[in-house]
C-alpha cells in the first residue's frame, strides 16, 4: 500500500495496474485542503520507487485517463 499527495504519482500507479483504495481529505493549518491518495495492488511499492527515481515509463493515454479520473474523484464528479 502507498499513500501519497502526488496526483501524478497516483495517476502513474493507477495507469500501471494499481487500485485506488481510498482518498483522505484533511485541512492544513492555513485552511487549504490536502488530498492523500491510498493505492494498493501488486507491485505498487516498486512502481512508486520507479516514479520517485525518475525511471517510470507508461502509456501516456492511460496516464492522462488516470489523471482525469483522480481529478473527478477530488472534485466530486464521480458517484
């Protein structure tokens, strides 16, 4: 399981077969919302390391679709 605030890292993990297991919204001291994505699935830890190290490679169409999906989740467009 991985928890991250990074939209692009989350989208990459989804594009590569991870599952969105939850989204937590918290408020920072300055009042701004902070979104934390929880992702699970086989190999998400390795995929996360690849992303952080700059070695991540994926299908751009899948990545874009994942970013759109996560934005819909954040802004409540998904039922």
